[in-house]
C-alpha cells in the first residue's frame, strides 16, 4: 500500500514542472518548383534550447522586443547548432548535404509577428537548385535529441499529401524529384515517392500521427494522464469506466476535429487552466461522491470537449494538406485513445491485488484523488498566472 501511495506521490511531484505546452517539434519543409528551384525551411522554437522544453514558456513578441541584438544573435547560433545535431539532409544519389540556413525571427509557420502574445520562433531558410541527376531527397532525425522532426514538402505551390513525424533515429521517405530538375527525368530511386503522392501516403501519415497522439498522452501528457487516472479511481467496475471513457472520447474527438479544421478557436490561455481545473474536479468528486451517477457522465462530457481543444494544440503547428487532414486526425485520435487505454491498463495492473472495496477506497482512491486534486489546483493557479 505504501509503495502505491509513493508511486502516486512521485507521479505528482514529477508533474510539478509540466505546464501547458507539449514538447515542440522541428518542422522541416522543402519547397520545390519545376525547373529545379528549391528552398528548404526549418523552424526552431526557442523552448527547444531549454533543458526541459515541455516546461519552458514560449517566447512572446512582447518579450522578444526587449532582446538586444546580442541576445538575438545568440538565439540564431543556438538554432543553427540544434538543427545540425538534430537533422541530417540527403539528396539522392549525391548523399548527405549540409544546408547553410539563414535564420530570421517570425511567428509559427512563417507568419508575421504583430500582437504582443504572438509566439516567436526562428525560421531558417536555404535557397538552392536541384542539380541535374538528383532523383530525390529525404531527412533523418538524429538519435540523441528528444525532439521529433516533421518532414513536409510543397511542390509547385501544392502541399504534398504525405508527411512524416520522425522520432530520433528515424529516416523519412524519399521524395521523388526527377520530374522537377532541369535534366531529363530519370528512373525514380528505389523507395522514393512521386511528387504527386502514392497509395502509401495515407498509411504513412496514419502511422506518424498515431505515434504522435500516443506520445501526447504517454509519457508527455501528464495532465491528461492524471485526468484519466481520476476517471479510473472512481470505480474499477467496467461499466462506469467504459461509460466515462466513451463520453470523454466522443467529446474530445468532436472538438479536436472542429479546432483542427478551424471552426473553433479558443486561446490556450483559457483552455489550459480549465483542463487543470477539470483534473481537480473529477478527483474531488471521487472523494466526496464515491458512487457513479449520470451527473458524473455530464461532467466528463463537458471536460472532454475542453480536453479536445488541448489536444488540438498539438496539431496546430502543422500545415496539414487537405488530402492528409482526415487521415492525420484519425491517426492522432487513435493514438490518444491508445495512450488512454495504456494508462487505464497500468492502473488496473497496479491495483489488482487490492480486492477489498473498503481498503481500496481507503488506501488508493482517497489519497490518490487528494494528490491529483492538489496537482490540478496547483496547475490551475499556475496556468492562470502565466
């Protein structure tokens, strides 16, 4: 019993540093035009320089304006160094190349900076031409870094339907460039993908976003982990748990889709404190209302809608093409559900030995819910004041 309480306490203590921001990715985007002109873009969030990117605050425009030129030059150097140790670039059959990126400060997705609250990132650009004989290009996310690399391409102004979310040590697909170079088109390199996509595009995108969704819950989403544990602690009976998980899934699927499609837009400064408060709410109810009631389902449904907006923040930085949007949403949502089921399964395994309901409530439900409620209340205050 002490070991379980200690494990819960350690989980909460570890989550003290977790705030509203998922770990930032490094988007890499190739822009290619018929005739061979090409520009490679890379985007680096300054949070990547922090030892704990997940807990670091974003650099806002109002803060950035106070930076000296020396401060800005230091950020450029850090961005260049991070890209060099995080990503390898390849033109086939030439092999590895090292782009010389010029970094400027922009909003996400190369948007202009305007409002004080706009998030500032470093955008690197390298203009080149695809030499004669080049058949394709790809990248590799180098091992040793915690950051994922997103591989996207734009062909003659049209976003390519296939993209990869690469984790350290993974290599992207090879984009076929033979039809764009000045030379006579050659046979595509083995394993390459045409500039117009292939039948494998949907499966590749689905897999990438499934992994992204799973990791957004486990292990990166400590706030979502605690919320799911709060649902679990009310009752280990399969029926109440099934109803709660189903309501939560349906609700966050609705708002995840609406937010990603652009129909709903709520600032993270509003969404994240409410998510924290929802964690505290379900945990407190576990303590004072030990039995499952239909009212609990209403609470879970409402909070699920809010959590969906939080999940959408993980996709907001990606310029998903329309041809990949539905597949990306499905993959990400399936990954989120996989993460939630993994959390519930681990919780079942950790408490299965304690069969007596009274002892389970005394030693697991009440202390566990109290710790989760305390964490949720702390996050609510923290995220409101940040």
